[in-house]
């Protein structure tokens, strides 16, 4: 395995296509080549089998990542505005009222919904750190 490096250059609109074509040519010319994006991926390629694996790339974790199907259905049944009764939400989500109540309690604990005046509404998303500055 031999490393091939392309010089880092300042890119202008349209130049990314040129670099993509260069990478395609290199990958066709060297079928055993591997495209890596950092040290972790290099270690994965040259390290011990099964021991030096790079962590999978993923975005930031969200509270909704761990929801089961029924909780997701109940959350998605909530309109963006207004209060809605558990009965109405259960009907919209296609789940039993008892199930909707359990999932609404979970969603409330996670800060995704709020209970007011006998109904439920989507919680307001937290203000971004840069909001109001400028």
C-alpha cells in the first residue's frame, strides 16, 4: 500500500469537479486503494484486524433518536401549533389512547412536548446560542 497525496489547494466554484475526477482516475488505476478522511480511517486500514476500527461517522445525537415507533407516531401526530387532547392525538397517530398517554408522558420527560390545560403541544425548541447576537 502506497499513499498518494494530492496537494491541498484553495478551491473555487466548479473546481471540486476537477478533484473528484482526479480521485476517480486514481481509484480506477489502483483498485486496491482506499479513500480515507482522517487518522482514524488510516489506522483502520493498516491496523490490527478488528482492533483499530474507526468510529462510524454520524451527526449529533437528538432526543428523538431513541424513540420507538409508537412514540414517533404520537410525536409526529402533533400539529405545529395549538393544544390537542390525548384522544385526538391517539386517533391521528393510530394508537390506543392508553398507549398515546404513555408515550406523551415519555415525550414530556424528554422535553419534546408540553402539557397545558388538558392538552398537549410541541415544546418550543431551545434558542440557538447565536440567536439575538448580531
